């Protein structure tokens, strides 16, 4: 719910259901600390959603740029908020599609 408070979203970010965590990762009301926690989630879609959230911090994007999942790294490469230093590292990624973006 787009009207959920950041404290409610913080609680839901710890839910065992990945679909709940995915929804929290998309929510613009999620705090930067909640998004940072979700950026370490075992579910790659959760991490991908964090990379698309405009409230995600530069530091969290930097962490996601080193993600094991190439889809997450591609998403960081496409993000308009990603810093030039991070983009330079992604330009040298092992995955050709990450480098492409």
C-alpha cells in the first residue's frame, strides 16, 4: 500500500514471504535503512526492486552493483541515480549485457 508508513514497511521487510518483501522494496515510503536491508535479501527480485526504487541511496546502489545476479547489476547500470564511479566499474563487468547498459 502506497500509504503505508516507513515503520510498517520496516516490519513487512522482515516477512518470510518474498512477495511481501518484493512489494516493500518497490514502495517509495520505505526508509533508506529498510532498502539497505532488502538489498541483502536472498531473493534476487527483491534486490532488483530495490535498485529501481528512487529512494535507494547511492551507497546501496554501489552495494547492488556488486550483486551476484547479473539482472540486479544491469538494473543498477540503468538507474539514473548511479554514480559515475559505479558505472565505470559496471562497464568492466564480466557479463556483456551489464557492460552494454
